[in-house]
C-alpha cells in the first residue's frame, strides 16, 4: 500500500499524542535533586499516616512529605521488610510502627496482663496483637519474647489452647512447596517454623507462626510433643 503525505502526517500526530500521553501518565513517584527526575524510588506523595510516621521517626511533624521524610520512611521500610519501599506512609507502614512499639513495651514481662495461662507448666504463648511469642514455665519466663509473623487476612492463625503434636526439622510444605525448617505443628497445618523473610514483612503467613531461624531453633530445643501452646489476640489488619 502506498503511504501518502497526509497519511504520514496523521501517523506523526498520533505518535506525538501517544508520547505526550505516556509522559503525562507517569505518577509523581520521584523526589529528585536540583529538580531533575531520577529512577522511581521515592514517592513525593504524603500518606494517610504522614504525621504519625513523622512523629515515630522523630522528624518534623507537619504532615507534609519532604525528601528527608521520604528517605527516613524508606529506610524504616527497608529495615523491617515493609514493601514497597517507596517512602509512602500508608497503613502497612503505620501498623508496623504500632507493632514495634508494642513489642518494645513488652520487655521481659510479656505476660504482665496474664492472658497466657500460668498453670500449664511449659507453654509457648503467642500474642497475635503484638506479634510476639515466648515460652514460660508456669509464670516464669523461659525464653523470649521474640517477634513472630502470623497469618494474613483470610489465613489467620487460629486462637485458643493447643498442643505440639508433631515435629519435623526439615519439613517442606506439600501445599506451597516451600521449606519450613524446625517445624513444630500445634493445630492442623499450623506450626512454628523458620522463614527467610523479616518478621514484619507483609501481608503475613498462611496461618503458621513464622520465626527467625535462631528463634525457631531455640523453640525446637525447648519444646517437645505434648507441650502446651496458647494463641490469643488479633493481628492488626485482620
């Protein structure tokens, strides 16, 4: 087919229109230096929890996103495995900050409110609200508290009194085909086990109580079949 001058002109206009549309469709995801755009890495948008994040990170609390704010929020997100790491103060970032505050406050008295039974002998306690777990003998703290990563929304870790019923050191999930080192099952397919992600990485597990490898290994050595487990509370966001 022959291409006339008019047809070339139409094509040129279409290409230019598409190019302009593509450029204007790029979101304000970058905070450059000297007014120059850089690779998408930091959002210029303030999040719904901007002031809360600023206060938590000891920044100027004005509710306005700045380059310094974004850098600090991104650093926090990277440290605790919150994704995406764009510096946006959204609900997941704020929930993580709340959880960390509660975990720090637990100190060495995680059962101060006595929500985990103290009349069971050795027992592994799991507080879903604070995302922590510990082992106690009666009312005496034996190990922990340590951060854990429990079930996501729709796959919540089930609450109530349980018992360790099966241990498998090098278990591999038959459902998700992923390794579950130091697995100790206490409720159906739900178990304590080690994972290779950070404990605050969203959205959470498929119901198991994820642990850092060193903590899962300690639990493996401290618990045996028949030992009690008690799960209570409610994870933020579920």
